[in-house]
């Protein structure tokens, strides 16, 4: 069996019961565990009805009108990782997001969480269910945290592409991921696994035990499972390719770290008397002439830092630096390398308890329930807190000229200014305080209780009613913040803080005393609570017997309430903290009342060119307390013109109601990267002297616009990050998506041994999202203001995009407005192809014990991925590109997974090949950048083997190696983190795992 290959029924199977099941197997990535029962379909009288994801109607086949992907236990085990998203993100239908596989969510408010992202339409547009039901979200965006579902408990995962709001409600824009848990544990089971990289780090441990028993001669069952998982952290400095941050162009690599450095930095324009209050050229020549620097070399606005001996050095270019040249040092620009602080893989420790049970109250009614509790700890760490020199709410450090620690040479420069007594605003990274560490504890509780049964009387009408309650609590403790007020108390102290804490000397690396580092540091804590309550009931059964079969229906209603409450520390709500972003309390509630109906209509059966033709219609009406009434519908079909050939497809209208974060988040301060300016790139501040905007054909107009915004030349952007203002919008409308799919499934079953187990499927999808909720990124707003995409042909300072940001007195960009709005549209189209082939090797003339070979190939072709920033604007196609947003924004044109499995007796060996097409750097979209570095093709190879023993208990031993050739991630220009995209590429390197499972 191939890694994602199904085991499908073969032989003489009646079309009325099993032919479409075979056809589905050809299109599903199913496990042996999940589909072993399918051969029973050959005996029609024994066929039990099943409910396929995407419908609530039970049917006697396993057909889905939408493209469906199924992954089972074997596939999850073969990946050898502790979290379920690792398995999903290896499927071509998924786009990795937020550090998938290692949870490198170092730059978001919910670190360590992992999400499902179908078709690259972002996790908020992918609905995640557990056993067909909604579960509580892990964050205010309404997205389910996959880390709350231990891999040991997962029986299979079904995924459908296309809108499914008619069946499941809001959020199913891109599709649905339905995680099906194991049921009815009998006896005792245990599992243990450990793995690590070939470098001896990145260890991952998983332990699980489960047990179950039947109650009252099989009238019920009670099952309990306990799991433990641990993942070791990995720092950027632990990998050579990430140990130094670079500015990456196809012309070469330039070390590029943080502009705010532990040595301290003096920007002459940053002072209380304004940008014109600069040191004289004579003073600069005097000071730097003493170091052997030629007169006139150091300009009046040059940025200056401090050597350990009290002398000065310039940072860009570096002159008179007397310290140690550590990795990342560049004579062109002195920056701070924070690789020793930043996690590539976040450490995680997780415990989970799961219990489920069901009991037949009588012949017609069954009571059922589940209870799950998951808690996990995860840490993230960034570089040390960095004091800026003038952004909102003002300079972080105010330094009077009377401070006793000011070096003598700097004092000479200060005294030469037109206003010599003016306070100045130095910048500094506080290594003495340590990195910004965030320790997070997540606790998720999910309870379900329900009744289900039939109406008796010999008909097939069934009913199901349940209530569920989910609660997620997130406690975050932050370390490494510093206090503006405490720093000013020390800088204005006559002795420089000696009496208070030992001395606050910021002029040079490592000079702040331990006591003063503790004096200025502030630890804070934040709490988040999310609650979800659902009551839902539906009935399903046969309405009428048509000539082609039974007309079936499902009718139901749902009441849902989601409540969110975020309480940041009081210190973060004020202007005093430097380090982690400021925060404000957020409280919101969304209620909905929903009604839905679905009909399965058999139109034709057992006719020439119409072995079967079924139509599936569905609709849903929902009323929200936030946006009012919405509606969704679907019209799907399956048509089998001849045996073993299935055509499927349909059209859907889906909706997504704005979530709590999008509606209620108050405006708050944050930071976003703007990049480094240079020739051939649109990155960085267009007003920077190095920018391509300043040297292009419109250089004169660009300069005029810069001056109109208050920029004086010469000008160099102060940082590669800018301050942003983000927040919610209570006037948002719902998103709508129109999607349609069309596919073909063929399982020919030839007599020849080589072709007997061949099956093929091909599906096309087309999804268009309108009124998409989102924000315009900094990388869109700033270049558009300067007409990079034709948005401001007159270079008008009053242009829409130009009004979305401000500038500091010294010229730097600040307060970029990123509030949520209904932007415009997103359109994506593509194809999915799958081939499954297998052969029993003895049929090829090999010995009887030669076993069997199964090959599976899954390929996804992204035809287009177009975004429109605002109504009326042109669509921009990002297909085949990478780097469009902070989480990576990877949209490869081709993505595939191929596997071959040889099974003989109790042994099984699988080899897998994962391919990711090379991508164009998003810096070249929509205007080509001749210096942007693109990514090459990326290929990984894995092997996994297992051996099962049957006595005295069933014991399965497994061993695997992922990334066999130890491939490193590629560099590209607009990387999201550590020179690459940790969400898309393997950052761990070669790693092995070994596990053992026992069943009694």
C-alpha cells in the first residue's frame, strides 16, 4: 500500500451498492485502517449506511460529490511527528501556515498553535470539525488549534474542497477538515515513540495509553485515553543557514540584523530641538580625526555607536569599530544578530485526556457523549527589547546632556549643536535584560452529550440531538519588557542610577549593571478565555421512493454562541512598556440561529450511459447578532455513465461571518517589516537614498512626494520595521464565496495483473471570495503610494494609500493603518490528480512470498491565485510565488507527493518523495524585480518501515527517517523568518524516529 493509497474492494461487486465506493477509493487518500471494511460491500444486504464529510445524509455507498481526501492512522504514524498538521501539510491541497511542523509562530499573539489552511485561502476560511461537529476555537480569529487533537486519538481525517456552508455553516469557504476520532477501544493499547535530528537535537517524544470495555453485553462502550507529547526547542543559531540574518538578493548575501544594537546608537536628528540640531562638521572631523578618519568622511547625520573603551564608531559604513567581529558582522552596516534568541522550533509539552461512551437506552434511542481535556505549554522568544528614538508614544529613552555616562567624545559632538543643551534620544537593545520570552499555557475542554435514534415503524428516518460546550483558556507570561519611566528615572539621576541599582550605562554593550537591568525590566501576564455553546438537532431519512432510488432528506437547526474575552496586563495597556506590543482588552460575543436542509435525489439508474445520476441540493439560512441574515446553498451531482467511471461536481455559495477579532479588536500598536531598500527592489522606504524609487525614471516625482511628506535629504530609513496600527471594524460585512468543482474518477479493473489495481482521479476547483475581510499590508501600502503598481500616477500626497501612514519628524514611516476592511476579492483555480496502482508480486512470476507493491501519486496544479486589494483595482496573480505575507505566502504552481510501499507478511517498507515547485519571489509581483532571489525546486525523500508481531499481543514496531538527504531550506528575498519560510520548508533537517505500539 502506498503512503496515501486506499485499499479498495475488487471482484464482482454490484453497481447499486459498491461501484461508487470503488470510485471514491480512487480519489481518496485513505488508510488501510479506515477502509478495510469496504470489501464487505460486495454483499449488498450487509452494507451499512455511512455519512461522508460534506453531507448529513447517510447512504449505502461512500461517494462524495466534492473532491475528498482521506488520511488514516498509517499515514499519520509514517510522518513521525507529534502534531497532526504535519500530516495535513504534506498533502498538496494544503498550504502550510504559521510555522507548520515546528509551530514557529514567533510573531503572533497565539504562539505554538497550528492550523489547517486549505488552498492557501488562510485558516479562517477552512472549517475544522471533530467527528463532524464544531469545536471551540483556539484564538479570536475563530480558528481551531490542531494541537488540541493528539495524533494517537485520530482514526482518519477527511477533507473536502469547495464551499460547504450549506451543510456546516460559516467559515467553510475553502473547504472542510473533519477529524474523526477512534471509537470503541477494546482491551488495552499503548504506544511510544521518540525521534530526533541527525544533529542530535529537536527531540520529539510521544506516549499514549488507552483502554475500553463493553457495557451490559454490548449495549454500550466506555473508552478512555491519555497522551503525552514533548517537543524540544531549536534556536536559529542551531542551524548554519539561519545563524546569520541576511539581506538576500540574487547578486549576493549581505548580513542584515536589527538596526537597534546592544552597543547603543546615537542618531543626530533624534533630539528635543529637532532634526536640524546636528553636530557641526568641525566637531565630527575633530573627534573622528583622532581615530585616523579623514576629515569630511563622517557626515553630520551619520549614526554613531559606542566602543567598550568609550570611543565612537559609525554604523553605516562601519568606521573605528574596536569590538569583536561576531558572526553577521558587516563593514557596510553594523547590526545586531538575534539568532541566539529566536526559536526556529518552539518547545512544546502537551497532556491530553479523552473519554467517550455510548449506551443503548432501548432499541430506538442511544445516549452518547465525549469529554476531552488538553493542556500544553509552549514558549516563544524574540530578541531583546529595543528602545526606539521617536515613534509613538514618543522616544523610549530620553537622555539629558548632564548624564554622567555620556562618553567624552560624544559630549564634544553634543556641545557643538546649535542647541547644545537639548536632550537626545538614543536607541539600544537591552541584552542585559535578556530576550523577550513568552511562556504560554493553553487549556482546552470540550464536552458533548447527545441522544440519537430512529423513529421505528420500519422506515429509515433517524434523528440526532446534542449539546456541546467548549472552553479554551490561554495564560501568557511575558519576560524581557522594559519600562520607559524606569529608564528616564535612571537617565536623569545625577549619578546615572548608581545609588538606585548600580549604574545605567547604555553607551556600550554589556555596561548596564545587573541591578539596573532588573530595575527597568517588567514581567507581565495576559489571559484569554474563549467559550462556545452549541445546541443542534436534525432528522434524516427517505422521503419518497423514486424509480432510480430513494429520495433522501436531512433537515436541522443549530443555535451557536461564541464568546471571547482577552485581558492583557495593565502595564501593556499603558504607554510605559517597551518590548512586546502594547495591548488592549477585547470582549465580544457572536450568536447565530441557523436552519438547514439537504436533499439527495436519484435521477437515473441502471440505464445506458446512466448507471447512476444523483443530485444533491442543500441550503442554509443563518441569523447573526452581528451581521444579520445570511444564506448559503449547494447543488452537486454524481454521474456514472458506465461501470467504474464517475463524474462528479457542483456549485456552492458559502459564507464567512466576521470573527470576534475582526469585529471588536480595538486599535493597537504593532510592528511589521518593510525590508531593506536597494537597486532593483521595491522593498524599504521609497524615500531612502538607496531605494530604487529614488533612482528610477520617476525619481524627481518621488523626491517631491517625499518632501511633501516631510522627509529631508539625505535620508536613510531608521529601521527595517515600522510601527503599524491594527484593529477591528464593527461595520464589516460577511464574506461570500462562489465555488464550483468538476472531477472524474476511473477505476477500470483490467484483467491484466499489472493493471488490475489501477485507479485515477482528476478534479478541477474554482473558488472566488468576495468582500474578503483583511488588511492591506505594509508591502502593499507604501509602494502603492509611490505608484509602484500604478495606484498613484500623479504622486499625490493625498492619494488613498499615502493617507494610510504617517512619518516621524526625522522622516521614518510610522503608524501604518492596517484596520480590518472588506477589501475586494480573492480567486483561485487549480487541479488535483491522483494515481493509485498496486500489484501482487507473485502474479508477475515472483515467489509466493514476494508480497505486494502499492504506488500512490498525488499532484496539485495551482492554475491561479489572484488578489484584489480594493474594489475596482486590478487583480494580481500570485500563483507560483512566495513571500506575500509574514506567514510565508507560498503558492507553488506544482506540488506533489509520491510513495511506494512493499508489504510482505508482517513487514512493510515505504519510500516517499515530496516535491515543491520553485517559486518566484513576491517582490517581483506585480513589478518584476531583477535582483529578487527566487526559490528552486525543493525535493525531500523519506523512508519508513514497520513489523507486526501477533503474540502474545499485537506488537507493531516502526522506524523511519524523514528528509533522508538532509536538505536545507532555500533562501529567498522576501523571506518571512530566518532567511526562509519555516512554514513551507523543512527547517529541522534529517531526522529519525522509532516507535512501538501494543494492543491486548
